[in-house]
C-alpha cells in the first residue's frame, strides 16, 4: 500500500481497502525502520495516530474531508507546527515549540492529513546537501536501493557501503528522503534557490516550487522572504497538483499572496503536445554539467520534438550573474531575518549575563553554525551604508534583469522551459563535504535559483536512472501563475519516461510486503 | 568652521544650535540642508556638530537656535500597526502581545488600514503631497525591547512629503501681537513603536514589556525652520491640536529638550547626537540609546510588505473592493474642522480676541466647556469668555486640574452667569458663588445664592434708608464730597455695600446717594 501514490491510496481509503490508522501505523513502522536515513528530526507519532483515529471516524460516517483525509504527510522542520518542536536544524531553536501552525500546515490538517513528523534540513535551510544541520546529514534512500547496489557490486573495488552513502541534496533533503522511502505520501519543503527541486531530483521524486505569491509563507521560518516559497514533494505530478490545490490561495496573514481566486489544479491528461513550445536555454549548458545529465536533457528535448512540440533554443543572457547576485540578496535578507534570534523571547539563550550585549553575542555564537554566521556577516557587510548602493542595489537591478530574461522568453511564445535540475546525480557524502557549503550551494543551485529570483513556478520530474543506478531529474519552468499548465506538461513527460520505482526491499526486510501491492490492483476511477 | 552662522544679535538670550541636519547650514532662515538619507535620529532635537566644537564658556558666545523636530505621535487605533493586538494604555505587562509582536519566527506583518488612513488624513491636514505609492523598510539595531532586531519604518519612500504647518506666536509687551509662521514638513512616515525596558538596578535585571511593541506611530519630520524653543513648542502644540482634531493621535508629548541642551552647553558640556525620551515623572529628557555616528542601521526593503498603494477617485480601479483600497479624496472629504478655522470662527462669531481663541483651544476640553456654557446662558460672549478664561481656568491652574476634572459643570457656570446677567447677584457675589460651587459640588448656584443670602437687595426703600443712615453717620465724607472731591462718593458706596453685606449693586447705590445728596 505504501508504494502507491497519494491519489491511489486516497482511493484505497475511500474504498475501505485500508483504514487511516492502518496506513498511519504502516508509515510509522517504516519511519522507525528507516531511522538511519535521518530524514525526520521529530516523529509526531501520537499526533498522527490521533489524527488517524479522527479520520477513520469521518470515513466511517462517509464524511471524508477530501483527497488528503487520512493521508500521511511530512513537513520540513522550518514550518511552524503548534505543539510540535520546530528547530530549523539549529541549536538556536532546539526545544522551540511554536504556538501556531504555518498556514500551509493548517491547510493540510484541515483537509484531514496526518502529520507524521518534521523533516531534516540544512540549518535554517542554508545548504544544498541536507548535510549541515545540527541533527546530522540525511542519507539518500537510493544509497540502499537494489538499483544502485547492483551497479556498485559490478565495480571491481567494492567500497565500504556504510561510509559510502549518498547525499539527498537540499535543503529539503529530509522531506525528499521521507517521500522517496515511502514513509509518507507527500511532504512540504521550502524552496529559496532550489531547495525543493534539488533534493527531489537526487531522490527520484517530484519537487514543485509554485509561483511566488500563490502559496502562503506565513509560518515558514524565512531564509529569503522575497524568494522563499513552500515546496511540495510527492511521488508523482498529479499528487503535487492535488497538494497544490489544497495549499494555494490568498492568506490574509501573508500580504504577498495574490488576492485573485485560485483556479483548479486538476491536470488534464495531455495527448497532444503539438501546440506546445518548449524552450531550451542555451546558457544552462555549462561545462560542469555531467555528460549523463546532458544526454538525458537532449533526449527529453527530442522526445517533445518527436511528439510534435516545437522545441527551440532560447537565451537567458543574465543567467551567469545569478549566483553572485543571489549571494548578495540572500545574505542580506538572512542578516536581517536572523536579527530576531537574540535569546530573549524564545530559543537558545547562553548562560552569560554580564550585559545584554554579551548575552546576545554568546547566544548567537552558540546558536548558529558557521554557515549561518558567515551569511549573517556578509549580509551585514552588504547592507552597510557605504556598501548598500554597490552591492544590494546592484544585485536588485541584476535580479530584475534575470527576471526580465524569463519574461522576454515567455513573451516570445515559449510555454515552458526545459532544463536540468542538478549538475549530476547524487554524490557520496564523503565527496560532497570536500567542498565548503558556499561552493556546494553555488553549484547545487545553478539551474534552480534564477527561477526564485523571477518568482516563477518550476518542477523537477525524475526522468531516468544514471549508469550508477541513481535518479536524474529534469526541471520544467513555467510562466508566473501558470502552475497548472506547467504541471500538465510535467505530467505528460512523467508518463512518457516511466521512471522506475525505488527498490528498497533489502533494507526494509519484512516491510517489503508493503510494496507488493502492484499498482494495477487499484481501480482509479476519476 | 562656519562660526559666523552662529551669531546673531539677541544680547539677552543664548540658544544652542539645534538642528536635525547633520551637515553645516548656510545661513539662518534659509534651510538648505536636508538630512542625510541613511542616518536617522529618532530624537526630537539634535544639534549641529558646530555646537560641540565651540566648547563655549559661559557668557562668551551668542548662539542662534535652529530647531528641527522629528515628532513621534502614537496613532489612535484599536490595534497595532502590523498585528491584531489591541492597543491599551496601562494594560498588565505583556498582555497585548501577538506572535508577530514577539517576533516569533515565521510571522509576517499585515498592515493596519486604520493607521494608513490616519497617516493620510494627517498628511492632508498638513498640506502634504500624499505618495500614492510608498514603501516600508527595516531599520536594524539590537535592543532588548525590539524583538525582531529591526523596526519597520518608511525610510525611502514615506506616505506623505512636502507639507507645511502654520502656527502663530505672540509677541509684544502684553503678548497680544500675533505673528504667523510656517514650518515646512519634510515627511510623514508610518513606523512601529518599540517595547519598553524596565531596568531593575537593585537586582541588575532588565524587564521587557512588549505591550507597546508594534504600536503604530506617525513620525512627522519638521524642517529646521524654527529659531527658538518657543517657536518649536508653539509649532508642536499646533501639530498636537491638529492631530487631536483629526482624531489620528492623542498626541501627548512634551519638549524639555532645548532647555537641557542650552544648560549643557553653557556648562561647557558636549552634546552627543542621541535619542532622548521624555520622562514625565522626572520632568526631563533622558538618553535612550547611543545614536552616535557609528551606528549603521543597515536599512533593507521590508520584503514581506508589498508597496502601499493609495488611490484617488480618478485612479480608483473599477470594481475594487472598498475594504482593500484607500481613496485619498474620500478621506479629504472626511477631514474635520482644523484648529485654525475653529479659532477664526470664534473670533468672528463672538468677537473674541485672537489670543483668547488660542487659549480656548490650547487647554484640552476648554473649548467644549466654553461652548456648552454658551448654549445655556443668556450672558454676553465677552462675559462668558472672561469667566471661562480668567476665573474658571485660573481655578483649574491653581489646583493643577484638567477641564474634565473640574467640579463646576458648564451648566452650573451658565446658571451662575444668568443670575449675574439678570442682576440677581453682583459680580462680587458671583465670585463667591463660584468659589462655593467649586468647593461643594452638587448645589446649584441658585441654592448657594439663597443659602448665603447673596442676592442683590431688591428692597429699594430699605436701601434708601441705608444710604440715608450712612450719610448721617459720616458727615465728614459728605462734606468732602460737597467740597468738590468726587472720589469721596466711592467711600460712601463702599460703606453702604458693606452694610448690605455686598448684596447691593454699587451703581444703584451710587444713583441713590447722588439723588439724596442733590435733594
């Protein structure tokens, strides 16, 4: 049952093939079995079981709240959850229990979803590996897949498997791993420069970054307010659309959400792509791009072309400035956003009390890791009166140019852009940590962060396995507020490529039975 | 060093330079400088660098005051600027704190419509240009009562700019010569108030009360067009009256700052560029926090608030939700009568002296009191004005009471003035009745008059007899009078009045005496 998609299991719940409590318990048991992945910081077992009980009551009475009723979900640990610790994987917020729910969390709960727990991340979502949090790195479930292991064995020098596990990507690596390892059917991530799409690509799941302003940020502990968007991780595009349908819409608590009524996100099954125009940005063909990803990218373009779509090369000329521009804007907002963590109202407070200033300094020294402190330092530097014009203002202008690049391309008739999501497939942790966080983030976000600058919707869809047996995802970028069109194209693509299901039977032992339900056994009546 | 700028001929007085410009100014009366964009003073008064550089000894230099002000007025609103928390004075500490006010991570600001309207109305009343698009910025500094580590304000593009405030100062021996002045308004911006730090020195603790944190403020920036503390104080008072008339702020503020700086300079001290707040209990301003040049507020656009857009009737988008848009023209129509107009009306309607109209408005509630008395009395406006401004206000001042705390109601005073008008009592008796009303609330003037037997003697015959008897008792005075000393009659009048226990009208007595003398 756990191997199914959200919509499939929703049908199963409705048909009484399984009860919410059974489903919840299966997920909880799998969470325990996959604890070594370190996907969850907090498992909210009691909460989930209570919600399951309530959901079961509703199903019994025939009053289910909708497609999400009784569906186990996970939430990245930078979304506020009432009564459940919200740490941002930082010492600064260790033990912090918010008194309110983020709007997106509340919307999931209002639909009857079961909150399984809070997922791991890089501290304050600053990173692209999910390796830099205070609770340790997240391990990519594909490290333990049959597909990857078989390829490994063929290699002459069998490396030590225990030390050779792969990263998930980040910063929403916990959410990606949780969905990938079947411990939940959907998870919330956040996406500031690619933090949802990047781990989705590396963990072989769908990662959606909706248009900025479509989904409320209220309760999402900010990284960069002007770029942050709650992200959605699921096992298929339709599921992402379903969750988006629940989350999207104006929130009076977030003034940056659009006030226009939200249209439906139900995706039609596209049969004809001949009217589509797919843009291939030439600047995304960078030297660092792995040949495997590059060839899959070309293959995807050819696939569209062969089915009648117009595929054209386009130019986003300011792409190369994106990384440095993002660095200035991101660190500046980080410096500002992190100012509130002073140990007074909540979170960590040091023992030093000789003066308020000394208390601030020590609290922040103890509370933040080097990455966060480094960004605060650079951000404050950029915001100094004498630097503001030269850095922040300039970066804002470059941001406008980058956004205009997209506007120009879409105005020229392109419907959707097709790009890689990451430079390569997931790399082993030991390789990953050889570079510092800043370099890694710059590399990890290379194809994704310009989208955040422009506020556009984008989705990473897993396409195929690499030679090593690891997932590779491609990214589709759509017009602002054309999330449905974007997902419709992504759904068509997903259907064409038939990405294989992760085979985790080996590590899950007796849990393997949960995967035996072959998908065909569920009748999907839509 | 532009020392000559400092000197001007006013031998009796010395003022320190007080100027919110940080750069040097080029000549008095032509304020060319504008505040440097990044540096912000919250203070109401700051000084020119020149002032500290001079290190004057007492009596050595003469100083020209150049006063600019940044005035923070708390907006009258039920809730805070960016959160739904209530605004109440003197609520239990930390009882009016939303998650946003406490800066819980993930919370976002939501702009309070009422505060925007208050700012627009204030801008209109101060002849400002209202910016149809304004922006919010974060101003960073670490302070215990600033939970987010920044204050949301409007640094780059405030809601209103380029206005003016007209005010009047009184000069001359009797301070009855009106001089009309104008101070330019640089800008009006919306911003958040901070919380309060309560320092417990005994336990070396600081306690934080966040009730005030996030309350909406109007910061009104006056250009340095004023040249003395009195001008500044009068301008501020006028602004206060305007804000109160608009209902946009209670506008409780005071300015003891200029005097402090004068004393400081005369004592050879240095004046740091600092924010000082007024402590009502101590009656002086106290330093708030270090504002010296090293502080860099690292302004950044507030990313969680879209630009604030305002409309007028012409630009109002069709089909816009009235709850979501603010129409400047509509607010302009709702503007109440401003103090200047009220005063002009008083002068016209009642023939009042201009300075009296100022006094009536300057005391909170006094105008209303006056108008209520006018409604119920037949007495002349001049007499009512005199009673309200002299007798009534005198009693209030003497006892340090507000109009609202007066034991004498407008109705009681109106009745008293009616008695006076009907000549039921004399002016002197009226004063006694008033004193009695003040002392023992509850009794009507008529009751007091009758209990104390203060009514004028209506019995003409008895009064004639008293006059006759008095003249007989004081032949010497009568003789004086007959010898041609007209003032002697006053002595007789006084004696008769004394005999009537002040209950007779002196003009009537005079007439009787004259008649009897000439008969």
